[in-house]
């Protein structure tokens, strides 16, 4: 790869038996993959063997659905990342953790610990937890309002960064002869008193190898994009068309510049769900096989949850009702609901067709084609100003990820767009991002 050429970044977004809601029903799938550590280790090692920048575990502190039609649970992601860190040596390790239902000190400590035990490979996908069911698990009658969740997240991150900086790199002297372990002048209290938090500090874990874990954000609302412009170093996002992706990309880069940050320091990674076949017909047959295994009741419940209504509000073989098309203000994922409405209106889809389209990627870009067509699409988005890389969301795991690694990656490497070997050891190095300066060093 020539010096100075943009690098294509690839993140393996891992989800139990696969991203398609019916993946667990395939004959070769492990229906208990969600709690099978060996399954996760094999996926992590596969992604690392392919030299992916990172892997990602999504999470939410509530049951997924009712459990009737799809595996509803998941291992706590930082615990799982710690295990995966010992089964891998180079790939980045990113997990979703909510800022709404955690406290800065405990979470900063856990994330710093993962960065230490992994040798500098941790990343935090910061979410503000949109679900009312999640709020109910923390003693709340309803989730906090959208704007309040982001205001809390903003203060949360300010405190977390200060805690990670609270040990200067020279704090530990370990002078055995003098009996002096650390220099107290290089350990910094915070004395933080804000709207949401009161934190004394310092942290009881020294500064992480990366300074602090890579900061990832996935919200596409106005509040979410402003938050990302101020804080995010990588952004996971969902778009169904190149035009939408390119518009988001330009917007987030402009907001980042307006926030006084380098736009090149924010890596934008839309999701792609690739159905790969040696021919177009083979790829279409694979996609049909997944679709035939869907249970419409599950898709209907998930759609209703997005729009914060009941399944009875929809008729399967009719268009979205006017009450939904009016885009009522939601406290949950407004950006995801807008994406679904735009898709439905643009293609005049019935509710049945909508839930079919959402079955594989929940609104992420699904692509059906040959390895060459998948690679060409990735390159077009990357070179056309719609992405810095992609979240690879295999519809079935491990088979879909293995197909991408075996058939698509060689094409991308042949174009000189993706690494042959790791050149660094930390997640920040993979993404070409520096260790942040310590705010207490002046």
C-alpha cells in the first residue's frame, strides 16, 4: 500500500448465530451460540486471521423481545471481551456499554482494565439506551428524555476522560531502594461536581495503554451527531443507500470540523449485510433461504417497538399507517424510525415487505451478489465519500464471515485497499489515531 493512501477499515460486528433474525434456524447454525464461549473465540480468531481492525459486540441491559422467536439474551460484553483478549493478540475489541445506566467511576475502571489486559485494544461504543424496558430494569417508570440522556452522556464522558488521565504516565516510579512506589504529585483528583455526577477521583487503575479506549458512537439523531462531533473517534451508522450514507458522511465531517476537531480523526463505518454467492442467482437463493425462515410475528413486534406502539397498529399487507408516516416524536431511536419510513416510502413497501427488509440488518445496508459485486460496492462507497470502512455484519456466523474473508477480502487486497498484516499492536494504531494527550500535563 502506497504511503499516504487512505486505508479501508473493517470491523467484524459479531452477533451470536448471525445478524439475520432467523440465522439460528439454519441447519448448520449453533442455536446456543449466544452463551458458547468457544463460538465467540472462533469468530474472534477468524476476524483476527483476516487482519480486521476490530470486532464489535452490541449490547443492551434488557431481554431482546420475548424470547419466543429469537435468542433473547447475551453475555455481558466487557466480560466477554476480557476472555477474547486472551484468545487473540492484535485485533481491536469494542463493546457497547450504556452511559445511562452506569456511573463514570465504575465504568472508567472496567474499560481501563480491559485496555490493560488486552494490551491496548479496547474500544467503547457509547450508547444512551433508548428502550423503556431497559429503564424498567433500573427502577425507572420510563427512560429519561432524549436530550437529557445525551446531556448526561456528555458529562459522563468528560468525567471518564478525566479519570483515565488522573494517572500521569510517569506516576509510577517503583523505586525499590527508596521504598517509593508512586509520585503523588502525578496522581490527580477531579473534585468534579456537575449536574449529574459528583466524583472525587483519581481512578484506582493507572492510565490505559491507549490513553483511553477508542471512543465509538452509533447515534444518528441531531443530538447523536453533535455528540459524535465532540467526542467520537469512530462512528457506527446505518444507511440503506449510497446517497444517504454520503450525506451523513459529509454532515458528520463538517460537524467535527466545526467542533474544532480534525475530521480525518473520526472514522465513519456504515454497516453492510452481505449475502455472497458465486453467482447472482446463488446469492439471491441464499437471501431467500433466510427470508423463508423468518417468523413474521417477530418482525412485527420489533417494528412496533421502534415506533413505540403496538403490533396491532400495523396491517401486514398494507402500507405504513398515516400516524407513523407523520413521524411522531419518539424518545427512543428517532434516526432508525426515520430510516425505516424513508425506505418504506421510497420503495412503496407494505409492512410485510418492510419487516422482510429489516430481518437481516435492522435497517443496515443489505447487499446480495457475487464477491466481485460486494467488493465493488464497498470500494464505491469508500472512494466516493460515503465511508471510511465498513461494519461487516454477516447474516450467519461463522459461515457468512468466512465467506467474506475467503472471497471478498482478496479482491480488496488486490486493489491495495486493505492490509496484508497488522502494522501496529493497539486499536488506535489500526485506525491510525494517536494516543490522546493527558489533560493534567498542561
